[in-house]
C-alpha cells in the first residue's frame, strides 16, 4: 500500500519500499549504523552510505567515550533535514500565497467579469492538477515544476476565494485561512505529543475513509452534472455541513501521515532534494483543508 498522499508514494516516501512503512520503526536516536539495509532503508545501498562510526575501530576513541568525551558529530551533508523541509515548504506556500493575492486583486468577480475570471481560475486549476500528477509520478523532485504548480494553484484559490468572500460569505477566506492554520498547528502538537499514533491500523482507516469520501464526491458530481442542482446534496444543507467536517478531519489525518513520512525520511537519511517532495505533499494537504473550510463556511454563512 502507498501513502495517502501521492507525492509520498514515490521513492523514499512509500510503504512499498519498506522505508517509511508503519511496521518498521527506526531505533531510538535514528537507525543503527550498518543496519539500515536490514531495516528497509532504500538509501543505505543506493550510493548513500551510513556515516562511519569513529569509535568502532579506534580503541583510544572508545576509551575517551567511556570517560564521557563528546562523540564526534555525524555528518548530514547531502541529507534531508527539518530545516530543509521547513524552507522548501515556506517557499512553496509563499509562491502560492503571492499568486493567490495577485489573482484576487487583478481578476475581478463582479457581474461583468466573473465568467472570465472564473474561466481563468478553472484553467489554472486544471493545469496545476496535471503538473501535480506529473510531479507525483516523477522519480525525482523538480523544484521548477513544484513552484509552477504552486503558482497556478494560487491563481485558482485566489479567484475561488474572492468569489466566495465577495458574493457568498463575507470574510470566508480569512476564516478558512485561520481554520487551516489551526488544524495544522493542532495536528502538529498532537503528533509530537504522541496523542496521534500513526501506525498500520491508522493508515488503513484513513485510506478507507478517503476512498469512501472521494467516491461519494464523484457520485455527487455526476448526479449534479446530469441531474442538475446539487446532485445528492452532499455539498449543501445539513448533509453538506457534515460532509465538510468529515473532509476537514480527513485532511487532518493526512497531515499526521505527512508528518510521519517526513520524520522517517529525516531519520533514515533521505537525500536533501526529497525535501521538495515533502513540501509539495504538505502543500497539497493544506490546500485540501483550506478548500473544505471554505466550502463549509460558504454553507454556514451563505445567503441562499
């Protein structure tokens, strides 16, 4: 089985390769030197060797260690660190926010221009989706592709947010941003505190729930297209509110999975460029949560 996030299904972020699997846990303090291959680390035998232990063959170093001498720092050159993930994620989200702000300001959604602006947004969203799929199936991260995806996704979100905020529910965009930030911080705190245990059972539950959620969404869309109206009513009224809350909770679960994948990647010495994939996956999850919040707020505060 692969990760719920298609980005983390690539090399180094997939349960298939035994590396970030939920049944294989790193030893305390990281994987033991010389045992990564046995534990399923794909990077141990792929041209990226584990750092040598300076105390393994040096009796004097071992003696110093026994007397409390500090251990020489292990080099992490060329390996992904948390700083790398944070910086790449900030760059990706920053690009998205800038283009979203520009789209909001430059693509008006009044009666005379809403059709044109919405058309541009849909076009940008479709291209972003294609680029996201291309990156998800690439073996290596492409920073240019990821940033282009973020820029186009920002255009889509900017116009959609402007439409909801100006024509349906005043202040919805800011509320959705605050809600997304709250979910991110809450899940991060819960994950670090150990309140959320990301294991095989958790993974299976989230995947089953996500498949059911997406199936119902697709069925509702088909009924809306061919039958008119809101299809089966999953996006309006009381049922729409419940569906929106479920979508946000699923997004929170995806965040926990993402945090686990990133943590394991750092522990097992993933290459530094994999930080771009981590940033890409986190961005996709945050976009999901934001859109679900925006939809839920539109239902709750809509005038119709």
